């Protein structure tokens, strides 16, 4: 009887977990629940076609490195290809200013990638933006030796994730990037591991200390592209979906009475009147 009770409790807990996972869209890969569809979520990859991304520098990215395999968007690497860019970066077809971007990823041993957001990218130039780091923290040299600011969930090489981060080293992990106005959040497996504000003194100081070339030095939003990085190592993605958010309202223009008065011309008083009509006895 006791054993039956324990089994019943385990089944109940498993069922609750399955329901919770399904509610946030993780139960079925590349799938939007009715609630997500009603809220305005959109799939950028449906498991069969890549509709939301294009090659940043390589139009034929599905023939040169990236592959669609078993409902995933994968970037496999042979031993000879390890450390080399093959498929190249993928950039979102549509720019997003304020959004919630959800994704699942899986790494091979020593795998690495990253997601640039609020980015600008042009042909022949390195993309400029902010990067959600994705890496094998234990085996990849950048994560192993670089410290917390170069490990999964970090704002790459700038700000570290919190100690509450939990990673599934052998399977799928779930990530989210939330950008609303000046506020940004990084989530890993349902835990908020990092948050910061664009333009804040702390962010600007961290960027300057990092000496990164692909981060905006002023710490403000640089653009609206989302970019999946090819860093020369294996990575696999699925359930890439985005929820565009209403942009934060711009500061209201102050009424005329609140505007500062016009500057007084130098010389101690108003500018002397000078008539456009000749006046006898005065120089015009």
C-alpha cells in the first residue's frame, strides 16, 4: 500500500511537470500552443523550414554547414571543421525592438554558439550587438578559462550569470531573452540568471572594461536583429519562437511653459532694435 502511494505521487508529480512544460511550449518542439498563438508568438523555425532567418554572409547556409535534421536546426562539425566557420551566422529576417525570444539548444562536448540581439549587421562587417552566451562551460577553453562572463547565460565577456543557473550537460536546455524598453533579462531553464539596463553606468563600465569590439560602447540599443552565431563548434537549436512586445512609450515632449527660456544674447540685455527703414540721424 505504501509503495502504491509513492508510485501514485510520482505519477502525479510527473504529470504536473509535463503540464507545466507543455504550458510554456516545451512539451512539443517547434509548436505554438493556442495560448501562445493568441498572445502573438511566432515560430522562426517550424522544424522543416527556416522561415525566420537567412544567412548573414552565406545565402546557401543549408548547403554549407547548417542542416535541418529530425526537427532541429543543427550545425554539425567534423574534426577538420572544428574551430572553423562553415555555415556562418544566421540573422533574423525581421528586426525586433522589444520582444521575448525563446529557444532550446543542445551542445556536443566542447560545443559553442551564442545569440546576438538588438544587433546591427551589414555585408562585410562584423555584427554589433549584445550576446547571450551558449557554450560548454566545462570543456570549451573559452568557458573553462574565461571565467563566469564567458559562460552560458552571460552577456558575453561583459556580465556574468547568477549562481542559480542550472545546465543539462547531456540534453536540451531552454533559454529566453526578454527586452522591454531599456530593461533586459537572460533566462536559463526557467531561472532568471541575469538582468541589466541599456545605458546604465554599470553596463557602460563593464563594456569598457571588456574591450569588446562587437558591443556598442555606449551601452544602448544598437539595432533589432537576432543572430545565431557560428563560432566554429557544434550546436543544435529547436523551438525558436518570438513574442514581439509593444515598444516602451517615448518620453513625452514637455509643454512650452516647461521648456527652458531662450538664451539671452551676450552684451547685457536685449539685442538693440535696428530698423529696416532709414531713420534720419541714425546709422542703419
